[in-house]
């Protein structure tokens, strides 16, 4: 797949029709607007390999758990974001023969994802088995401006014949999740209706009673003039369609404009869904395609103004980073605190569309710097609203007194993951949620969340750590036993350095927050203490744990040890491993992986990344030089952390190598799994790799700090940063940097250890010696 898509700064371009790569392209060219999204399926029938996928954020199904050996504490279900009504469908018959790219000779195929303006374009010529040749162009987008609306302009031109086109726009709710545990269909029809040029399908989930309604309205033009051919109506369970017969001559252009509204009971009362949906699609049709398209490009212009990264001198890197930013903005817009970011967003079904620690550890930094702060605040609020469930989850596992264990995978706060070594043991996720609160406060300076809701989350997580850490008489230290760190290629280990570190950091930060509240919001603190039944003795226990925690180290090597006993393993480097063994997770048995020293993703290094300011450069370097060569990066979340640390220690070649791997992961199908969907959460990691890695951005003591380096063959790197009300356009070239304050909010900034003050709308230009 390397170099399959054409290099272009603003577009992803596929220039050949390849049935083999089609499912990969369906993921890559996905569209979304935070509220809904879809894979880049074809409008017309396609009998080749394809995963038809349309998803509405937050509409999920509790699919009954399937495991070999049931363990007490496993969840009853795995929540899956639901594949819902296929609304793009427009089947075409040409003189009686179906247009199906799997069954005709395809020429001049092109699929373009226009990231600047937010649409997908597809064009091709197809020679059918009856000898008729047509030219087709379709342009489709999901409106960023009107969250429920999707629009298609589909044009057909007969190239060598005159005759009859059958045009069949339809809605189809007969869809299934590809990963349904028991091959069940999850939807029932409530009602449907079809009329000429219009139709709706309303469905409800078999469990939980989510209701969704989809309404289509379409019109047809021939050579630019609206026509009203007679239509026949088709209707069956969960399916409505029109068939319009259009007579045309060679070279006539017939265009179908299809306007669709998708609504759900998450935002409307079920009794009004049908009316609202019809109304929304009617308004869309009345406003017309051109206006909707303009709104779309305006909305994307605004997004890019706030989040673009420009890399001059390296189109491949430029395309990679824009693709990542585009997909992130398509996945989550942050208006609704009940929504979150699934590892595959709307681009596929793997991981169920649920929330992982990825959000806190990887996505929050992206949204903090590129969106209004309420977006990240909503992500914090999401976890707060699920605190009761996290407490319930911990109590199922035997924890008491308001201790919370947030789930590894969740939709509504309940745990969905069902592998004991992760569900029960990968508890570092709890720490990531606490760290995100710190990250938010540190970045925005907004401490109001602490008293309002974050203190409750921190206390509940701290209570969990205080119970999960136990005292070892042998070591005369606190230990945390039986865990899985971020490196999932080690299970049930004792004293994972990262987990122990994060646990103590959480306790310490919670104490700091208590001190802050005591000083600044004493009444609120008292209220909260009462609500949580919080006794100051807890602080004494926490301090004791912090002071007496056991941290595994190798004194001779001067490194933190990933876990106790790690050095007992045979030490082999990835470079000395025959390539035929890679990827390990596909080639080796699980026990062989567990016995080996190979590391799936940053683990000790994840901790060093989070707590970087505690370590000097030589400590970071020693740990990096030890762990990176043992890391196989078989999680997409791995390379970005390595880019950042490599940049920090001045290993620029490594930083660049890791960056490329992260930024083009899906475009180049590095891990051979893009057909399952794109790696959305790791895309935020890629952004971090550029801005925190190459840009060296940090926030310390309320100040924005930059320490950039530019990879050798880049002539410049520019990125946008929102910080405390200011929007900055920051550009580094090899001999100067320019910072433009695009707002009237003044700002302090430190670049290469020099302090600068920028007034509103100032431009600072400094030569780099
Ligand atoms: C990683 C986890 C991650 C999950 C979802 C796994 O492969 O090891 O850290 O949370 O993918 O992205």
C-alpha cells in the first residue's frame, strides 16, 4: 500500500479502481461531522468486497458478551456503535443492466477526499456488459454546519448510447454490524413511508430503545433543467425506494441531488422524530446544494484556521498530518458531553466505537490546543457523569468507600471489555483520567472544574489507588501487584513502574487540589467532603503510600524497570529479530509474546513523557535508548510518544522516523489493518508528535514554551495553537521564527528559552542564529 494514494497537500487521491484495496479506501475516505459518519461506500450497487457503514454518534447496542471462559466480574455486554440506515444508496440501471463496478470494465476511476472543503468526490467511466458506457461523478458531504444533514450530487452521462436510465434512490435499514457477536440484527422497524421523491425509515434498537429516523428527498435534473419523471414506489421492511425512469441521449447529463436528514431520540422526543426529520431534509432541499456546499467549505475553513499544520518541503508529511487533523475534526466536535472518541471513530467497527484511555492520554492535548476549551471540558465532564458507574464497577471488584475504577472500554460508563488481564488489570487507565484533569487545568488555567466536578473524580480514583496498593512486609514498601501496563505484551506483572508512578502522582495531585480548594473555595470543599464522606485521615494514608511506594529500577543501567523481573528475560533487540516474525501479534503465540522482552507500545516511556519535568535529559536518554530498541510499536499509539521523547533528547532521525510511521499509518496501511477503520485516536498522537515533538510545545507555570527543531529536509513548519483566549500562528524556518497573534488577547511566550510578550494582533519575527 505504500504510495498508493497520490501525494497532494490538501487531498487524498486514489487514481485506480482496485477491488482489493476498496475496503481500505472505504476507511480512508470516510466522512463525518462529530454527530454522524460513514465509510466511503459507493452510492450505486457494489457486489465486490465492502463494509457498508453508517454510524450515529452515541447510538449503540449492548451486544451480549461472548467469551470462552467466563470470569466473575466480566461485563454482560460489549457496547457497539451501531451500523445504521444506509442513506447514500442510489442504484442505477442502464438499459436494464445494473451499474456495479465489480461487474463492469472501469476506466479513469478517481476518488478524492477534499480535506480543505470537506467532501468526497468520485468519478469513473464504466463499460457495462451490454456495451453501454457511462461517465459518473459523485460528490458527497456530511454537513459540519447542520449536524443531521448529508448531501449527494450524483451525475451520469451516457457516453455511447441513448436509452433509459433507471434511477433508484433508497434508504435501507437492513444492516448489520460486521462484528455482531451472535449474527443478530439490532434494529426493528417502527414505521416507514415512501412517496414520489421522498421517503423515510424509522427504526428502533432491539434493546435500549434508541430510535432513529432517516428521511430522503431528491430531485433530478437533465442538462441543467429540473425534470419530474414518473416514479414507481418500492417499500419493504426497513426499506424505501423510488424508481425514476429517465430517457436520455448520448452525452446528456442527468444529475440526482439527494438530501438526507438523520435524527435520533438522543436529541428529540421520539414522537417528533418523523416530523423533524422530514422538515430538516426539506429545508436542506429548499436551501439547495450550492448553499449547503458553501456552508461546508466555510465550516472547514474555520476548522483549518484553528487547527492547520503546514509543512513546507515534504508533501508526504504534509498530507499525513492534514489527513490526521481532518479525521479528528470529523470525529469529535465537543458540543455534547455525552459523546466521546472511539479508536476508529466513524470509519469502522473494530473496538465498538467506545471510549478508551486513548481519549485522555492522546486526544485531549489535540482538542486543548485546537478548539475552544469547552471541548476538552466536555471530555472531562463525560467521565464525571459516569463516575457513579465507575464506583459501581470498582465495588463489583471488591473496592469500597467510593473508590472508582473507570472502565477500559465503555459507552455509558459500564465496563465492556472482557479479557481479565485488561478488564481487571490494565488499571493505569484510571490514572490517565486523573492526568487529563491536570492537563486541562495546566493548559487552560481554568480551575473552576476542580470544585465543580473534578475533585470528585480525583478523590474516587485516589481511593481506588489507595486500596489497590498493598504493603509488602518483605520489601517494606507499597506495591501494586497483578497489573497490565500500557505494554499489553506483559500481563499480570508486579510493580509496573508506570502504574506505580501514575498512582502516586494521582494521590499527590489530589492532595494539591484539596490544598487549592481549602485556600480558594473552602465552603465548596467542605460541601464536597461531606458529600463524599471524606476524612482527612485519607490524606495521611495517601502521603504514606506516596513516600513508601516501590519503584523497580536497574541501578547499573540507570533505568526504571518496566516491571519487576523484566531483566530476567532474554534481552533481544527488535533489529536483531528476523522480519518474518513481524508483526509479533500475528506471527507468535500469545505465550511466546508474554515470555519475550518485546514491548508493544510506550510503557516506561509513557511515564517519562507525562512526568518529563521530573527527569534530566540523561535519565530520559538512558531510558529511551534502552526501551525503544525493544519496542515493536504494534499499537498505533506508540510511535508518537517516541517521536516526542526522541526530539527531546535530540535524536532527530529517530523522531522523524517515528513521526512518518505515525502520520501515514492509515494512508500507507503500515499495520495492514486500515480496512478495519482508521486509527483515529492515534491521529491525535500524531498531532502531538508534530506540536509537542518537533515544536517542543509545553505549558509550564502558565506559560507557553516552544523549543522547535525542523527535520532536515523540511523548509518550514507552522502550526496553530489556541492558548488562553489567543490564537497563534507559529512558523519556524531554518533561520527564523514568526509568531502571529491572530486575536487581540496579549500573550507571554518563551521560545528557545527567551521570553517574548505579544500584544493582540502582534507579529513577532526573530532570526535564529
Ligand atoms: C492498545 C491500547 C488502546 C487500544 C485502543 C490497543 O491496541 O494497546 O492502549 O487503548 O488499542 O486504541
